[in-house]
C-alpha cells in the first residue's frame, strides 16, 4: 500500500508538477527527488512533500511545459541555481547541518550495519546515507535496525535496539534516529514493579524486540516494544508514541516475552500484536503466545483465580492466549518456550523449544491459520532424534512420533 502523499509513476509525478512526463524525467537529472526500485526498468515514486521542498529550495514556481527554444535557458537557470545552493551548503557551519539537508536528496533508509563503534545506514541501493558513533561496542551484527514513518510525513526514521557487548552491565534499549541521522529519542524502562509475593523488580530492563505498526486512518506509525528484566521474569509490552518515545500503553507479563510480530488476523484493518515466550508462573510453566488488539494493551498477566501477578496493576486478559503443552522431551525441564514466531499470509508458525534454553533445545513447529485454528504440528529432526534417544535409554515410554504429535495437538489451548 503506498505511503501517504506518495506519487506512483511518472504520470502522477508529472501531474503534480503540472509538467509533461518528459520534462519531469529531465528534472530528475537536476535533483528532483525520485525513488527507484532495483533494476533499470523498476517503477518510480516520489513524495509530494519532498517535491514541494525541492521546489522551494530551487526558488521555483510550479513548472509548465516550455517550448523548445526555452529549454536551454531553463537548463542554465537550474544549473546556476543548483550551483548557488551548493555554494551555500559549503558555507553551512557544522557537519550536522549538511547531513540534514543531504538526506532529502537521497533514497529513504533500508538497511544498516554496525562496524565497531559506528552505525552505518544505507538506502535500498546500498548507498551510505549517514553514520553515527555509538557509546560502546554492540554484540549485534548484520542489520539490527527497523525503519518506520513516525511523523506521518512519508519519511522513515531508524529504530535501533542498542545492545552493548556487556549486556548484564549495560542492558539494551531502543534508540530512534531522524532521517538525517540525528538522535530523536531513546526509551528505557524506569519503572519498578512488585509481584504478588512482594518481590521488587527494578531497572535495568533490556529491549528485546521492536515492531512498527499503523492504525487504520493514521499517517504516522506507532511502535510495539518488548523488554525483559535483566535477571528475572517480568516482561513489558509497551506501545510507544513514535514522535517522542513516550509510553502510550503497557502490559506486564509473568515470564519472558522474546518474540514479536504484527498482523491483521481478522481483516478489519486494525493490526493485532503477537508476543511469544513463556508464562513461567508455577500454575502454568508453559510456552505462551499472546495476541493483543493494539487498541487494548493494558494491565498484567492474570492468575488462575482472576487476580494479577503484580501488585497495583490490574489483571488483563489479551484478545487471545495460547498455551502449548509440554512434550516428553521436556521432561525434567522447568518449562518449554516459544523459540520463533513467523507470520505468513494466512498462516502463523510458532516454533516451540522443548526446554528452558530456546536455542539449544529441540523444537516443534505449530501451524495456525489466521483465525488461530491449529492446522498442523511438525516435530523437527532434532526433536525426533532426542525423542528416540530418550526412549532407547528408557527415560520415557516407547511410542510413535505420530502418537506424541496427536497428544500435543489435543493439549494446545486457545483462550
């Protein structure tokens, strides 16, 4: 779906400029901000707001088609005008001022990489847009950024979960950068929560997953963020206002929520938020998937009696809660937990690790349709191998994988 104020194709761009398609294509060579996908014949697009700014910087009124004998004069005028702008830029004091102007002439951010202490952000053509020096070395590599239009102006900000190498001393947190690379805001949990047994859990908390989403009718995106306590079980799902990083809503969970996804499951145009992990309360100790209506994120995990696991925070039941049964392989383990969460068209895949270590434990993949009806269960090869080994050692009863899968299917609870 096109972003707000986005012009698709040369016809719409030329129409907005009130010039011919040929003239619009010529203006691209003079700096008209036009975006292209990969490949020579890829479609083009532009943003009306950026075209307006380009015209203002060039001190030009909306263009009309010119007769051939005026073309040379126009090209000279544009060339001299751009030369003047370039000279003005050279006189701007400070690199930040130049960088803020430069990004408007380039593609939006599409990927990033961390190189030592430097965050480098690139466009879709892998052209560098800007750099930022981080306070400490991060343990993450590759492209740990997420991009979102947080202002509703058709430009993408960069969201980075800044995760220093020494996470136990310097837990990760969310940082938002403007399109020009300057910092907009950062978010760290400052709240202390107390559970129903009187245990206090103070900061620091570590940001673990971020997902932008757009409400129906909104131009700007909001942010869903998962954070976990630095040594114990509380987790927070927060909805942040992208303009300033302030908390608009929050939910506190008994257990770790490590995986986050966004999908419109019921097709009403309003997204659902999916958070996967574990409810490690003594009454449950099971892998858990929570599904929230983004308009109702509040309260805390309810206990079986209807109360809250946290003092001073009212119990709240999400739109859906799914519990995944323990398999014979997780016998002796404290709990199983969601290892991965993948949303596909008409399908939701939940990879459940049968053990407390979600990376070292064998897993089972549960497949749901968009109505959260269980469609299929697929044990992984590592799970089948572990099942066979435990049976051969006499640690668990001998039974077929099909029988185990059938029992697990019956044990899935969708609330």
